C-alpha cells in the first residue's frame, strides 16, 4: 500500500506541481487548501506525512502544526513545513510549533523527495505506529519504559486488553473488530486527556492490547473512567438482538456452542511506587499476571499490584 501524503496549500498550481512530483514516486496524494480542512483530512484520512504551507487561510501552518502535535492521537504524524525563501521567522515558528522538517520554496523535486523519505524513515523507525490506531507501537513503548527506569521516575503502567474479543471477531468479522479497536484507542486517549497527567504515554501493543504509562496518583480515577466509558459504549458494537440478550452464541475450541457475554476490558496496573523494578521484562511479567487476574472476574475490572518491598 503506497504511503499517503497530505498537501496543504492554498495555491492550486503549487498543489498540482506537488501532486505530479509525488505521484511519480508512487505516493498517494490528498489535498487541502486551508488549515481547518487540513485538520479534518488528518483525522479522516490518516495520512503518513503532511506537506504544510506556512501561509494558508483559516488557521495558518503554525497553528495547524501545534494542534496536531498537542493531540495524543496525531502528535506522531510527521510534518514538513513549506516556507518562502526569505522567511526566517516562519521557519523558526514552524520548528517551535513542532514541525519535523522544513523546505523552502522554490524547491528542487529531488530535494523534496529526499526530505520526505528521510522524515518518513525516521518516523517509522522511532515510532512504529500501529496502523489501526496511529498509537505508538512496541518499539516506542519499550523506549519509554526504559527512559523512566533510567531516570528512576515513579510510574504506573496499565496493561489493557479486551475480554471475549476473539468470539466477537468470529461472529462479526475482522472489519467490525477493527472498529472496536479504533474506538477503544479513542476512548483511552480521551480518558488520559481528562484524568491523566500531561506527559502520560499511550501505546498499542497490537490487536486488542494497549498500554498506558501514567502516575500512581491518578491511576485509580483513570482506570475507573476507562471501565465506565467502555461499558457505556460496548453495547453499540452489537446488533439489536445480541444487545438485548446480553450475549452472543459462539463456539469454543472443541466446536461446542456457548454463550459469550458482551465485550469487557481488563486492566493490570504495575507500579514502582512501593516496589523495586529494575528492567522492562519485570514490568511486562507483573502486568501479564495482574491482567490475567483481572480477567477472572468476568467483567470490566482493574487490578493493582499491592505487594510492597518498602
């Protein structure tokens, strides 16, 4: 699948030139001619990179860049700011707003393509974003956990996954299952914004498994909100008949039919607040243990590690 690039420029001639250059390199191109439409396209089309002109109407490039980089769902989207030849202030403002690189008009096509490839390569290497949710993947999760351990910071790591998800996928199909995963990702982002800390981290391990790295002082209210919101939205994933019954009919591994309750979410919380944790493997091991314990309840729940070393 070709990588998708959003061109944001109010000059149709510039957009046409860029579209020709990028199409020749087998990039898929989408377009916007103002800042407000650019933000709508980013949320609706999930581009892999944005070529963003600084001087555009209805939110300039700096404003668009800042909004994108402050949103947990889009902050890892790479942006190349396009500025005029002598506009040094625009370059500086673009970098301050979070742009990953900039290029000056008029530009050489070869330089543009080289910069795009470089930024995409760095983003893919450093982020490894999950294509469904656009949340950071395993590489970024490990990097963040190691950073906290090296700095000896206090943390709470929430390991989350959905219960009965396989049965749901078997009945409703992978496309509907992907919708559930995307909805869960959005729910987690909203919960962290409202109940977490400013520097909290959300990662998508894969499938229906997620990670939130936060602080122990907010983890209870955060987990409670996630559970309440997931329980509120989960019935909408089902058809009317299954929703009214409160379960679906599925087959177990031996092919026998069984009643499977509606989706729920289980959370295992690992913290170094009262325990000594020295490596990432220890966090993952404890997290898996606690998450499995939470699953035994049969409904949305979270379990914290209450063991203490000090």
